[in-house]
């Protein structure tokens, strides 16, 4: 019987530039909500959605682009 198979190698290092390249190539959507309340009465409600992607990915019909 063989042991567990690992898809990542401990010797592989991912630089910040490689990580940013991968994120921008696929696109990232950030979303969040903040509610400030006092005595169970909502005073401020903020909703945020942000799409972070490269221009070339969006032109090719990437996340949120014309082809989506």
C-alpha cells in the first residue's frame, strides 16, 4: 500500500510576484458587510464588493466581463 499523495512540494516557493500574477490572471472578488448599531438599532450599514483583476483578463471575458 502506498502513502498519501501530496500535490504540493515543500521545496516549492511561491514569490509575491507569482502570487499576484495568479490572482490577477483569474480575478478575485472581495465582499463584506459592516453594521454599526447602538442598543440594537442599526445606525450605519456598509456593503462592499470589489473585483480585482487585470485589464487583459477582463477584456478576454474573465470574471464579470462581457462573456460572463
